[in-house]
C-alpha cells in the first residue's frame, strides 16, 4: 500500500494554485475543471510521479470551522520535507511568505510553519542525522 493522494483544504483554488506553484515550487499534475471547482493536484518537481497534493475547495460546511480551529491553535494542515529548513525559510521569506513559527530545533527535526494564504498552516521539516548534528 502506498499514499497516492493527500489534500490541503483551500479557500480559493486559483490563488492556492499560484501559491503552491509560483511560491513553493510544486508543479501542476492535474487541473481539470469540474463545474464551480476543479480537480487540481500538484507534485514535487523532485518526484513528479510521487504523492499528489490535492488543492481541495473548502465548500463543505464542516470544513471551515475545522480549518479555523486549526489555524487558531497553530496546527499545520500538512507537513513537507525539505533538506534545509533555514535555507527554505530564507527563500520563502524573500518571496513574501509569512511564517507563524520560524525555524525551531526540536532535537531530531527542525521545523518552521507558514501561512499558505488560503486558510491553512503548512509545516516544513528537516530530519536531522541520527547521532549527529
């Protein structure tokens, strides 16, 4: 069994598409119009055949209160692996991304959390070498 698809719920699919591609650097895998919304997935440029991230519209009545609660409590909706959190933090800040948690060393990992501008917090995470730095 493999993880094929996961999602982040967004309040504006087109704005999210621009953010996740132009700012974060993902590439579009699917962008299929489906009436009011679209089936939009993005993938990592490093793994174009890997797990897809669905930019899911937040139209369901249960979604907005859940998203709001996560945002208010500072809980990320998704976590993306990076090789160097400090460097990625600097790159994204230079592009105008607002971080709610700057890089923080948590022992075995370094994390940072930013606002995706579409209603979700996203964590970036660097795994540290076991037994080393």
